[in-house]
C-alpha cells in the first residue's frame, strides 16, 4: 500500500493525500468510531460503528442480527472512513476558511471472523482499543455472547489518507487586510467518570478507566 488506486486517489488537493501505512495506520488507530458506507437494494447507507485495527485489517463489531453485518459478510463492497478534526482555520476571507484534519478511507470487501479463538481475540483487540487494560478487569464473554457477536475483518489493502495542517492560505491581496486570521485548535478531552447508580458497595474506579481519564487528553 504505497500507491493510489482509481478508488482511493485524492483529486481535490492531491498534495494532501498519502497512501502509505506510516500515515494511514496512526489515523485509524486514533479513531474509535468509523463511518461504514455500503449500497443495499440500490440505496446508499452510512452507519457509525466501533472500529479497531489488528495488524493489516480493520475490525468491525456488531450483532449477528444486524442486517449490515449479515450483508457485508457476503462479500459486498464497503467503504470505512474516519476523521479527526484538529482545528478551525480562520482566514481573512470567508472563502478561504478551512479546517485542519486527519482522515483515512479504507475500501474493499470484509471477511467474516468465524473461528471462536480468532473471534475472541478480535473482541479483545476492540475492547483494548477502546479502554486499554479493560479486558482483564471485566468478565470474559460466554459462548452465547460470542455467538451473538459478529466480527468482520476488512483488509487495509486499498486505502488513502488526507491531511491538512498549518495556517490559512489567503489570496495574496488579502494579506494586507486589517482582519485577524489564524488557527483555533480543537481537543477532545475525557471528563470525570460517572459511576453506575446500580454499582454494588464501595467499589473504586477501575484502573483502566482512571488511566484513560488521566492519560488521554484527546486524539
């Protein structure tokens, strides 16, 4: 994965496009939610889903009762996209306002993960991606829960990234205007955890949750 394909080639601002793992994988790894696009019965759909990368595949997690999961398991074409909004870019002209962002698109056909051991490992990867350390703190899935869970693995063979950074790019004549311009950074922050009202006894906050709050200031 080092060159673009007709499906992944970035046409608008091609200088912002990248096709290498070193750029794409960190963008995918920083995401918890991806938008999954597909066409079913000649109608387009986009569904937000939990995503996690395992080596060279992107894992999708859902219910075996999900029409989406059943359909994609047949080998239907799918496109998964993630975006991180990093800043508002405030220009001197309305036209040149923009955003700094990191985005990635993965296209292809997913395979259904059916082997029980592989499915369990995929579930572990997803949980550890969301809250590192949580897998060993919580109850492990029982057979009926594994059976009710569908995991799809989408090869990251056809993918691209698009990234914008830096200050606004104004028209040359606009740089002399007495108008403020610059960048407003955006950060997603974890807030204090709220215990379940049904929590039994004086149970302290889990170490994984505490680390999540203390160690993650945003992606």
